[in-house]
C-alpha cells in the first residue's frame, strides 16, 4: 500500500512509520525534527502551503493519507482541498479532548460530572477552543498554537464532506520514549532525589485518565490505515484504569522508590495537582477522562502488543537517559507542612511492594 503521511517525524509519527515500514511510505514534513527513518521517502514542505505541493503529491498516487498534524478546521480543509481526487481516503488523528467530559474537567463547561467512560457516540464539548484564554498568547509563546487547537473542527471538516472519505481515531494521553512533554519526569525527579512523599489533592490522586503507550498507539493508527472504514470513529486507550496515585506507585516500584503518596483536602492549594501542564489551574479533577476503546478491539481485532509493565519500563529507561533538571522543593515542603498542621490531610497511601 502506498501511504502519504502529513507529519510523521515527531513523537507518535516516527512510531507509525516504523509500524508501517513494510509499505510504500511518503512523509511530508518541514525538516525541523529528526527524520532518520529507514525506507521512508521524504517530502520537505510546509503543510500550511499544501497547494504549492499539489502537483508533486498528485504524482505519488497514494492509496491513503494519514493526517497527523491538523489542529483546527482550517488545517483540515487545506488537506481536503489539496488531496480530494488524488487520494482514495484519509485517516485523521484526533483526541479525547473532543468529549464533553474534557470540557467539564478543564472547567470550560458547567455540567454534572459524567461517571462513565466516553464512547465514540458520547456527547462532545459545546464550547470550542478549550485552551484559549481571554487574551491570546504572545507571538513568541511556545504554547501559542494551543489558542488555535480544536479537534472538534478537524473532525467536522472531514466527516461533513465526501470528496475525501475519512476515518477518525481519538487518542488519550500518549506516553513513552521520546515524549516531548516528559510527563512522568515530575514524579521521577522526586523519586530519584529520595523525597519521602509526593503530595496531591484527594481528587487529583483519585483522578483517572486514559493513557496509551506510543508504540501501541502507532499500532492502532496503522490498523485504521490498513482497514477501509470511511466515516467511522474509533477511540484507543489502554484497558487499565489506574488513578494518578496508582501511576505514581507503579513508577515508584519501577525505580525502587519507597516513599508515599499523600493527599491534601481539595481546595487547600491548587498546585497539589496531577502533573499535566496542558490543563488549566481551575480544572475539575472530580471528572475523570476515560475512553472506552471496545469498538476498535471488537470490530478490527486491535490488541496492545506492549504490556503496561514493559511500556512503563521503556518509558523510565528513556527518561533516565535524558538530562533531568534539578527540582525546586519549596512548594513541596510547604504542602507537607500544611499536611503536618493537621485537619486537612487524609491517611497516608503507601506504595506497595511488587509489580502490578
């Protein structure tokens, strides 16, 4: 199969290319990230100027295009306008952030907490651009692109037209070697420095957030690329339902940390929260962010190849190989002092020995 990938040299894209290595791969990218991928044909260009690449892209005669980079409806429309009639179908990478549960979590929608995991037909957010502040970020702010991030509009652009039939895959939080956000490093740094306790709010410690290991995500994306299912939407997420405290304990077991997870009463200090930089300060961690991935399993036979234990081991191994900046523990110490003051703390939750 001949596959055109728009953006395939980043964290997830590299794994997708490796997973699809037996096929004829063409990757359109800007040349700004490591593109050392054996057997891949590179097309250097800006996806913001796809029209200028139309003649070249038409000569490829790809069977399917994998759109990994569209972050809003305008991006999606550019791909559709350029490739409609040139490519048979599309697979589009989206996000679990489209669901109403995410809007409740992020505090941008006021509604009752949703207790069940989001299925593909669950309600979507009503408020668009959940990361956009009242004032847009400065031009030089590295997070400025978040102001324009809206996967609901990406999905809508693809699903409301027929010229380029599309399949959507919604991802959870993705972790693994090469994660540019190094999400687990916040906790790992504290464990390596032999901190006796990691402090979270009670709701933050109990918060459940679907995750998926990067190689397994790549496998799920490849499954959709190789199966024709235009108009379909699929979630992907690991079947495990660990709380944030569970994740910290599992990470601790991996590195031999003997400390404890301790919890503050909600509202004492918002900074005692899960280490998720994308979420705003007023996030409502009573709302879990869980995805039901039974459809892709039942309909397409998807199953993870990398176990949770091996995934965590590989992730830790990668983090330990990278420079890790020193941490400032003044806030940690202040939170521990609040705990010792009494009245606001729950009982200690000890990390249990052994592997999960």
